[in-house]
C-alpha cells in the first residue's frame, strides 16, 4: 500500500488509547482526560476517532483536546506525534464543504453535507445555514469567496486550523520495517475486500462488510472503529472492536490496546445526569464523580 497524507502511521507504540466518537460531548471528554492524564505514559498514542462538534457544546471539545495535548506535552518523553485525530463523518463533510465550488450539483451536495454534520461546524464558526444555501445558488466565483470566508472564520479559533489539517482518515501500527500491520483505527467502517488505501467512503459506512471480518484482514489483527452507523454500541469481537456511543446517548467508550491489536481494557464513561437546581448545586457537585468503569477483556 502506498502511504499518503490521508493516513497516519503510529509506528510501534507501547499502547494505543482509542477514543470513540465524541458527538461533541465536552463534559465527558473532560472527565475522560482527567482519567487519562494519570495513565498515559511516554510511548503511548492517543487516537480520537471523530465527532468533535455538537449543537449543545459547539466546538469546545476541540479546545479541550488542544488543552489536554498542551498539558501532556509538558511531560518529558511525550511528543506531538502521540496525539492523532481522525475525521469522523461530520469532519469529512466539513472538509468537503470547502470544495463546494467544484461540486457538480452544489445545492444537492450541500444538503448532503449538512445531513452528515457539516452544519454543526458551520454554525459553530459563526455562519448560517441560510446564507450557505443561498450562496450555492450564486455561481462559482461567489462560492469561492465564501469558502475563503470559512477559512478566515476558522483562523479566529486558536489551534483549530492546525488540528483540522492534522486530521486523517485512518491510523495504523506498523511492523519494524514500516509495513502496515497489527492494528488499524477507522472512523466507522472497513471493507475487507479492499486495501486500506482503497477504502474511500467505506471508512464512514458500515454497509461494506465490517461485520464479515472474523480474522486477520489486510495484515491487521484488529480493526477498531469509533462509531457504528447502526448505533448498536460496544461490540468486541476476535478481529474487530466497535466503540459506538449510540449518538451520544450511551457510554463514551475508550479502548486501551497494545500495538498488535490486543485489547487491554475498555473504559466506559456514562452520560452525566441533568444539571441540578441551583439550591442543590453544592450537594450534587460533591456527588458528581466521573461515572467511569473499566471493563477488563
């Protein structure tokens, strides 16, 4: 397989912490980081598997990831390459929005991208859906100027442009010789009939045979995905692992694996309860501990 900028090689890490699709749940991400900051060690990799924005919390999960990264990079032995960000379905749609001037049918394309989650990013960066829908009916020069405005808006958020440019479609461990082998992490799907470099849209879709993978596939012992398009939650099998959050309604799941794909443990962080009335805030705060459990496998 010819490796290009769409994918990222993890090398031979000591451990890989794979964070399932976040659905922009910043409060739970903060609690997960509180746990990880005491457990991540030099030689580990942290792979976020998409879903960094939400209507409820906007783009704050990206800021939280950047803060966590800066905090850990202060430790001896931690390196920038230890933090990996995959494009989930919404992130892929957001990147495609910048190419809307080249779409054959821009009006239909933008609606599809909004359905996949690009609308959350658009509003998060201060633009409106109505303006976008109007722009795509205004011709290529106008659309080109508009996408330039999108880039300018992103640059108003410190670190966001850099983290977007660092996002990859998949991450994989390698043999000592650099050959992809052992473990591959993808946003939502994997077609066993195709090599990693030829996956295309299968990386975001579960309809291309992910459930048929029962053993070593394309040289990988295990394929991990961050969400299940069917929304069925956690699924641990011999050669696959699904860390699905059920569209944010179920536990936020994080797996710790070794470089060969062996699952060491799975962290399950349950949704937080609704905020209490003001007069109960202090009592509730004392009881508001992370609802995190470790599932040994």
